């Protein structure tokens, strides 16, 4: 079962992997033709064609039916600007012997028809609400027409995700849907066939540019400070001041409105000196300690997401503080990223679904008390199992990154060997922290975060080779966010898993 957002993402991912949407449309239309011919042997067919990709599927169906000797009439309900549909419309314009085209200019021209097959290629997965004209009339006319009725992907007038149909909707004899069952169809007792259209499994398994395109929303013109996320970074120590600063700067570059860094007093002063963009919260004492919890609570409560661990240190009092802070975060159900020293401090904890942990192999061993598997496919199974056990999102970093919520998993291979440099994990936590603050689900935030971080590093690597630093990654984050499709073209590796 799949929703429209996920379907759109994997279509973009598929194209990024070299399978164009035009080919997917071709496969879709041909599969509709095949399903029709397995049921009846029509002499004639009428296809009602709408504006978008579904209309393009209908045009391909028309061409294939004509190729089987069926007399085809295409009823065109307005101009279609979808690039693949335009391509297929131009393809049938020259088919004046086998396909009749009727462009509807006036609703009065829409009358019930009779044919062996009627194909609904009007409103697709992008439809919401009540059908407007000419579709309201066209749907009514389609239902009043006589013949074997087939809907492409889902009946026009029905919301693909919710199944809601506040207005007229097509009542078909058969639905040919693509790739996976659409959620909205479960509300009905339709005859549905699911057809694969050539989307590679890797378009779903690997995080790709489509995931980013469908997840990153444009800012509201009227938005105010704080609407796009408040992130609190808890970390740093006398020795490690750069790690929390990198996390905070990455969070800002990813689009958070406000980022706070809470650290011990002297450490916070150093962090504040790195950049005027950072808001440093000066906690009492030399290290983060249990005494700081009451100081932190108001900041935790006002933040949309928390990052804890970068550069925090492992003094006895800091380990105790990590446990107390995580317990408070659990009590508040705060969207949180736990990394580095805080992750080591809470080894063995059972967490909660709003948490993302981001171990490398060494930290994975400390937290879960077992070595990460060497074989990638075995490692995937292991990560899924451990995510279920700890009741949180696990992002195991490596040359193939693995993200799991205990049920499903995603992989990432957009990184490069230059990212072994210290600090790249800190930029990762900052990116994930911002996505969490913007109400993206923890599983998606982790998957998107590792994709953006790795691809940003790869853009830097393509310019500088293995001499990159974490600050080079910071400068590339906006490029990936602004144009993930073009950025994805610069990834280094195609085959990375040994079969």
C-alpha cells in the first residue's frame, strides 16, 4: 500500500536512476491495454482524457488498443501540459486513420456514449476535493455511458490517500493501478489489479532526490521567526567545543529559524565566538552535570527538537547528566537526535519512537553490545532488529548508511571516502535536528538527513578531493536542498553492495 507522496518520490528517484517517467507511462498504458484484452475482445473503445499524468496513461492506452485493431475515440477534456502526456498526445495526432480525437470545447458536447470499452483517464492521484468542470459533467457522462468501464490508477473523483469523494466519482468495473495499492481504494469494494510499471526496487530502498523534493515545503510568505523550527543542541566540553557548533551551524544551514547551543559556561563562551549566528546558553559548572537539568528544562520545553551528545565528554558527572536529560526528553516525548558521547552514556537504553540515534560501527557496539555485521545485507537485518528492540530510529553510519524504524529500512550511498574526517557526524545530527523541528517524521528525518549530509560532502569532495572539512559540508547543504536532482547526478558510486 502506498500514498501519493511516497509514489511521487519514487517516481522522481526512478528517473534519477535512469528510468524516465515517459517509460513508466508507456508501461502503465500498455498494462491497461493488456488487462482489458485479457477480459474482453473489444471492437471499439472510448477514452476520456484529463490534464495530468493519468491523461498521458490514457493516451498510451489509446495507442496500444489501436495497435491491436481496436477502433479508438479519445475525448480530450482540456489542454494537458504534463510533459510526458504532451509527448504522447503528439504521437497520436498523426494516427488519424485509427484514432478519432474529440476535443471538448463546450459542456453541451459531452453526451453519454456506447462502446465495448470505456477508459477513465481523467483525474489522478493529485486530485483533492470536489471535481470541477468539465470533470464533474464528464464523470457523470462516463457513468451514464454503456460499456465495460476501466479506471486508470484509481476512479476519477476519489482522493487517492483518504478515499473521500465529496462529489461525482467514476464507478468502474475494473481498476488498473500501478506499482502498489493506493490507500484510498481500501474504502471500496472495487475490482483492482496492481501492475508493476518498471520502477526499480532501488528507487524505494535508497534515499533519493525524490524523497527530498516531496518533503521540503516552501516557506509561507507570512511565516514568522520560529515557525520553521527551534533546535536545541546540548553538548560540548572543555576539550571538544567544535562538535556542538558544527551541529548548530548545520541545523541553521538546513533551515531552522533558531538554534541554541547549551554547554558549560567556559565552553559556551568559546562556541559563541565561532559565529554570530549561534545562540550560546551558558550552563553553570565546568562540565555538563546533573545540576544543569533544571537550567535546561525551560530550553528543552520551548525547542521543537533536541540534539544531545556532540563533544559532550564522558566524565562521570556528564554520563549521569546524559541519562537524566534523556529520561526527561522521554517523559516529554521530544523529537531528539542522540549521538556520540550521550549515546555511549545511555548504552542499552530502550528509547521511544521520536528518537533518532546515529551510531557509527564503534558506537553501535557500545550501545547494543554487539559488533555490526560486515556483510551489508546481514547488517540491514541486524539494524532492523535493533531498531525494534530499542524502540527508536537507528541510523548506522558507514560506506552504506542504514536507517530503520524496526519495520522498514532505507539505504544511502551518496557519501565518499573524504567523509571519514571528524565532524561529519556532527553536521549530520544538525541536519536531522532541523528536519525533526519541522515536523518531518523521525524515520524520514533520519533518511533525508543522511542523504543531504552525504551528498553535501560529495559536492565538496568533487571540488577538493579527500581534503574536505566539515565546514565545507556546511557550505554545500543549501545547494543540495535547493536542487537535489542536479546534486544527485554528482554522486560517486553506482554499485557498492557486493551480491
